[in-house]
C-alpha cells in the first residue's frame, strides 16, 4: 500500500458521528464532486513544505494540461502548476468566453504568461477529438495530463448530446477520447503522468453513495454479462435505475477501472492513476444539487472539522500524484477508508481491483467512443539505446 508522507495539518475531528452527518446527504456532494530528473523522470517529489505543499524537481520546460479548468479544482491545479515553474499550462473550458475569463484570472493571480486555452466539452464527444487535433497543430508534448472535468449529477437524469448519462460522459468517455487522441498523435511525453479525478464515493463506504455491484447485477439480470451491465449504466437503461449519488459513485468506480486497464497498455515510463481530490465543498460541483443541499447542508458541512479541506488541498493531490515514480501506476488513491480528507493512500478493495470489471469497462468505453481504443504506437529507442 502506498501512502504520501505529508504532515497532518488538518483540523482535529470533533466528537460527531461521521455517518450521522452523511445520511442527510441524499444527492451529490463533491467528494472527489509519492531516477534522477536528468535521466528519465522529471517529476519526483523535491520537498514537502511546512504547509504540506508538494513541489516538483525541475518543472521548467514542462507542459501540463488540465481539463475543467474554468473553476474549482481545475483552476487551482492550473495555478499551482504555473507557480511551480511549468513553462506551459493548457487549460480547457467548455466555451471560448469561459476560457478567456479563466486565462485572465490565472494570469492575474500568478503573474505568469504561461497559459493557453483549449475548448473541450465532454458532454459533446466530438470536441475531445477536435481538442487533440488542435493540440497537434500547435506542437509540443504534454508531460502532465490532469483529467479533472466532470459534473455533479442533478436530482433528475440528464443525458449528454450523445445519449450517455451525463456524469459518465463528462467524467470518463470524453476523457478517454482525449487521452487516446493525445496518444495517437504522440502528444504525451515519454514519461507523461496521467491523473484522472476519482472520489472517495467509489470506495462504497460513504453513506448514501452506493456504487452499483456490477458482478451481482450482471448475474441477476444479464446472465453474468458485465459489459451489458456497464452499457445499461452508461446509457441509463432498464433495469438500471437512476439515483444521483449512486450514479456518481458508480462513475467513479468506472474511472478507477479505466485507469487500471490503461496502465497495462501504456509504454514503460508513462503512468496513469485515479486520484480523489477529497471532500472539497467550496467548488461549484454542487451547482446542480437541490436547494436544501446547496443552501443548508453544504454550508453546514464546511463547518464540521475534519470533514472537508480547501480547494488548494484538493488540487494539491493532483500535483502529488504527478510526482509518483514510474512503478506506481494503475492505482486508485483517496483518503483512507472512513475518511474524507488526509494523506492519500492506495485503495485496495475487491470491487476496485476487479480485473474482469476493468476489462469489461474498457471494452465498453471503446465501443461507446466509436471504436476509439488504444492506438498502435511505434516503439521508441530507450535512453540506453540512444547513448550507445
């Protein structure tokens, strides 16, 4: 089990029932809604500051791409990359107007002219392919890819332009298409780090957030066909039923499965991990939630010590994950079971580590994405071969 060694500077937990507070929440709350740099890997952890902020070695001449960067965790992560010295930070937003406003905000905050905008709306899958093509035209490679974009599922079912349940479209399928496009066009560097946003809800121990048990559901309704269950969940077809919190939790299980399966295909040196930013209710993630959630429960939740942390802390988890060694890949990192914040650790639960589920999820994602799977990649010479 991996754990990031950070000072525990979080507020003490009061004598209050964790489960009691969470049983009030019947819809979405953003829960998630450690070689030498001269040789191969430039993003090893350099040091941990007294505030617990992880910094990177030699981030200059490096590029980060952050999806969903117009607010919240994506905006904060983009700023942190720039502040740590990245010379290029690509920020995505759904519209040109939002992208320009975000660019201005980031430049004002950081005092740096390292940002460039890219239009990406995962509710419209065609924009993911267009974004990859645009990046190819610009040139250069991505060293850190943070797949942060997503939505809070509202009380009533919403479908994407492509007919998918909107949460899985924005959280998973759009990011799959973007990542495959970047790989196909050789836009990820040899030691790229891919970080996709996960959630504590995927663990299955957060009250009111119950991910679908795909194995049991397949046995009961589809003669054991896991892909049929995943298809029904993605398109929200009977006998699957929609409940916002459960749909969100299931989508985040799918994210962890996707990262695990992709890790087996990536060339040596590249890594991918699912990482929960933790409980960060100060984001815009609850904008679609019911009135009582937005105006009553979330403000109360922010006041409970030990139950949430800042957006900066949440985004900092992405930075940490981008610092992990080559051997740490295909994992799901979150707060330890029963916790919503604190040090990241690998979540080793049977349903998360289901190889059958991971393979079925990958196959169905490729099918839903129009057949776009892992591209055939030309082998590149190793450092040793180049030196010989």
